């Protein structure tokens, strides 16, 4: 050890700190899409804010493009404490925290304003309180966006056009039960396998929000995009309790506020992609169907709503649809 280092170590000991305590804690954050995508934008804002708010004591290492696995695997890793953070859709989350499932009902939300109001209001905030008992800390609702269908076979205007198509879905029973009423053959699959499955024709199509279709370059493997907007796909910024339980109250506040700012940035990116991305996908060769018969899709979905009412309570569904 050089003389200067010894002096620094003595000084830090005298000040009651350790030279080693100055090392930042690096948190692993994972998400499914690229660093430039909506998930990357939200995650970047979160990480910048916690770094700033803790004077550099916390930093992140980003694992974009599903580098840490599919969303289900990443949530399991959060519970185990082998991963610190994930910015994930609700797709697999209902398997961990059943209270989340209700927000995955197709055609539940009218538009982005409605969805965001519910998530940020008492209903959404109450759902966040259900996570800690499952070994997960939910910092905030971020956003994936309204999902639209793509496929390699034909334009989809009404459910009968979708009927018979083998479509990859998330591993989400609420979605799959709904999509079956459209006549689709739902094929659940983890997202990292999807591009290959579309390329090889193992499935005819998939459904995802515009920011995912854009950032995952699905225009390279899918011809038809129909703006079905058949379900809102909420997302969450989840943290491992292993990290949360070590934070001081002041740092907990920094993390929570950072997550709120992340949500704002992520939603803004979703808006931007919705506004500009469809034209880009057209340029990239996709055939876009803008006029979709939403009423026909809702009509087809009626039997699924009978099951949803039984499972979640008709009054609970109404509480969401009533939010203005
Ligand atoms: O389709 C999915 O699995 C999700 O929408 C994705 C792309 C992983 C983003 O959350």
C-alpha cells in the first residue's frame, strides 16, 4: 500500500467511515427489449435518479434484450435475490400475485388516459400493496402499452379473420381465455423464443404493443399489423426485498420517487412510439390495418367476460370501467 493510500485509510477510519464503504452498490436491472426501447428509457431514468438521489451510492448495470431470461424467470430471480430489479409486463405476474390478474382482462380499458388513471389511482395502488407478502417489492406501474396483432397470413379486421391463426401469447391465462373467443389458437411462449418462432413459422403471429413490435424488429418476420388494441399491457418496476430491506427510509423514498419518474418517461416513450412508430413499420414493409371492428371483438369476448366476472367479481370489474 502506498503512503497516500494509508493516509486516506487512516483518515476515513478517523471519520468513522471505511475506504471500502465508498464503493457503489451496483444493482442488476433486466428487461425484455433494447436499451433504446420504452423499457430501456424508463429503466435509465430510474437508475439515473437513484444514482443522483443517493450521491452515487447506488448504480445500475442494465441487462436489456432479455439477457437475464424471460420475464417469469426474472421475477423468480427477484424473489430469490439473485437479480435486483426487473421492468416487466404483467404477463407472468399474476402467477405470483393473483390480485394483478384483473388488469389483464381484454378490452377493460378504453384508452391510455383511462388505464393510467386506474393504475395511479386507489385500485392500482392497492394492488401494489399485495406484492411484499409474495417476496417482491413493486415500486411503480410503468407501461408496455395497448397490444396489437401481427401475423404472416392476412389482415385482421374482425375475429373471424383471426380465427384459426396460431398466435404466440404471453403465459397468461386471462389473455388466453379471452383470445380463444376470437377463434385464435393461443400458443404461450416466453418472449426470448418468439422472433425465432415467427421466423421459422412455428406460429403465424403474435400480439404486442407498438414499442415492442418496433424495437424487436418484427417487421422483418411479419407482414400484417392490425391495430386491434385488444388489451392494455401494464408493466411494473419490481425490486428484490433483499435490496429494499437494506435501504434507509430516506433511500426508500429516493427509490420510490425515482420509479415514479421512470413511469412518466416510459409512458412518454410509449406515446411517442404509438404516434411515430406505425408509419415506420409501414416503411419497413408491414401492411397496417387501421380500421378494426372493435365492436365485433367485444361481442365475441362476452362468454369470457362471464368467466372473468365469476373469477374477479363483476363489481370489481365495474369499479375499473367506471373510472372516468
Ligand atoms: O409479449 C411479451 O411477452 C411482453 O409484452 C414483452 C415483449 C416481454 C414486454 O413486456
